[in-house]
C-alpha cells in the first residue's frame, strides 16, 4: 500500500481541466479552455510586457515615436 493516495482526477497538462484517471487517454481539450489556460500561465509575462510598453511610451524616445507615428499616419477618410 502506498503512503500517498492515488487521486481519481488529475489536471490535464494542456488545458488544466480535471480529468478522471480512467478517461485520461480519451480526453480532448476544449480550444477555448486551452486558450484561457495558456493566458493564465503567461499572465506574469503579459504583465511585464505591458509594463515595458508603458515605460517606453513615457520615455523621451517613446514620446517621440508616438509623435512621429501620429504625423506619418494617413488622414482618415469621411
């Protein structure tokens, strides 16, 4: 007998869904759930990227890049 309990459900490594041990081989990940799970796993990296963009846009180089982009953008047609 093992010192640890054998769980009846385990999380899918690709989508995080709780899957019965008996159904592990037949499990198919829902694409929407998989996307949500990947976004959850990347949350720190996404937050860091957003922070980096915000810092760049408040720097002198970033403000100049914004100014230049506004002047290079073609005018909107009505």
